[in-house]
C-alpha cells in the first residue's frame, strides 16, 4: 500500500461577490478519497468561520479522486446549502470535469476553468 | 489574506487495473454517458426501467438524503483486501437475499457495465415480498478494493452504493455504504412509513453476513445512519413518472395483451 497525501489551504479572497459577501478558496493538493473527510470538513469550517458565503474549491493540484471522494463533495454541498452559502469549483482536469458531468454534480455545483474566471463570475 | 494548512497521510489502496493506455486510476471510472445503455440482457433478466435512463445522483432524488454504512469485520482471514473484493464481486448475486436477483452483464462487474435487477418488495410492512420491481444499476467506479454503483432515474433510491474491503488494525473490514434519497414521493412514503428503509437495511446486512459466512466467519454487522439532508426536494417530485415499481406493474398487467397481439401478428404457416 502506498500512502495517500492530501493537503488543503484556505485563502480568503480580498474581494467580495455580487452581494458583498466574503469569498474563500480552498486549495486542494493530492488525493480525495474516503480518508479526506476530516481534512475537507476542517477546511470548510475554517472558510466558514472567516465569514465566507462563497466557497471555491481549487482542484488544479488534484491528483486523484475516487467515488468516495465524490460522495464527500455531495455531503459538503449539502452543508454549504444549509448554511445558505454557495459552492463552486475550478481547475478540474478534463477527466474530472467528465466525472462531475457523469455524476451530475455539475447540475448543482458551478464549474469554472480557473480562479480568475471563477472570481469574475462571482462578481468580485 | 489568511492561510492555514491541514496535511494528512493515510494508507489507501490504489487501483491497479489497466484499460488500454489510460491512466489506471482514471480507468476505474465509467466512461462519460448521458443515458444508460443496456448492451445485453442476461437470460432471466428483464430490460425495463434502465435502458435510456439518465443516471441519478443523490442530488436528483426527492426524499431525505441518508448515508448508511454497514460493516463487518472478517477476522482471521489470510487474504488481501483485493482478494476478498474479487471473491465478493465474483459472487455478487450469491450473497444477495432470495428476493433480490442481480444480473451482471457477460463482461462482469466493470466500470460502465449495467447490472439488471429483479426485486420483490412487500406491499406493506409485515407482508411477504411479492410485488416485482424491474430495475438496475450502473457500475460507476471499480478498482481492486472498491466498487460503486449508481442508480438510474426511477429506481427506488437515487444515488450511490459503494462496496469496499479495507484493512483496519490488521483485520479485514467489508463495507456497504449508500448515499441516497428516495427517488420520488411514493418511495419517500414507503421509506419513512411503510418499512422500505428497513427492508433495504436487511438486504445489505444479509449481503455482509453471507460474505462473512463464505469465509467461515461469524460476522457481526454494524450499521451507522446519518441523515445528511432532512429536506425533501419538491422540484424532483415529478420523478414519480419514472417510478420503476409502477412501470413494472403496468408492464406486467399489459403482458397478456402484448402476447395476444404477437399471436395475431404471426403469419399462418403455409
């Protein structure tokens, strides 16, 4: 067995969205599998405690995600919606963009190609 | 700008299956599709309520979203998680309860393949299971130790079931985990008030007990339920039009008429 490495960094974007709310970006590096739950939820808690209403997941440095990882994103999305926040992602490779379409997450999560496009779309 | 970091290192088995020149870890996923295509119908199966349907995630269902995790420890087995998983997938039907028949395609349980299902459900709690439901699932993801199926629209549940084997503290653990919502208001009523949820729980418990029995282990199945989303999604109430149970009943009621029509269309032998 090989070790799986995952790190997440939470950044607060200096701008705000169309409604004047804070934008937080979670930079993901490594693999998202079932072992990622605590790290992902901790990062989300940090973003929320900073007052963010817009949560952006940066998948640029994602190496691998399995079906358990997709399940984690669904549970995160439900938490985000219950807090009346909004979840978006950017930096997905073609493969994982297709996985978002196959699993129909793209119907509930906005997908942008990169950070600048996401920030522009959110109105900052 | 604030910046904080969390880092974790954990053991996680990696998929090793290779399909052509594709990255083996990407090959564990089904190819992108918009609608499920049933390429072959195994003998005894009915291709109903699956072909042409879109796969449905928990986000497209109607009812409350639950995550249910069933686990059994397979103590004393001298096999790897991948070896146990291979045996599990090779005997997938054998480990099901009698009222649940899975029909894997000839290709077996591989990403993108469809498993047709003939199930029988009780009309009310306490009554025997005799109402037929024809449905199926698509293999969304399969590697050496994990397999996830995704339901089509109209299936009783919208979402995913993941089957996996891992090693914890030197002991193998087999797990079934579902992340689903009832697909429509009828299924939601059956789930909440008429025992459908308990029946589903019994199915996965039966599967894990059967798996443990196969290895000669006295398996004690544990179950953990988490209500991920207590809200129903009224925007998906119209899923009722694709309800596989209703459509199966309509199909069966119409069977004699289809048989008579086929007889009438036959050309007389000269």
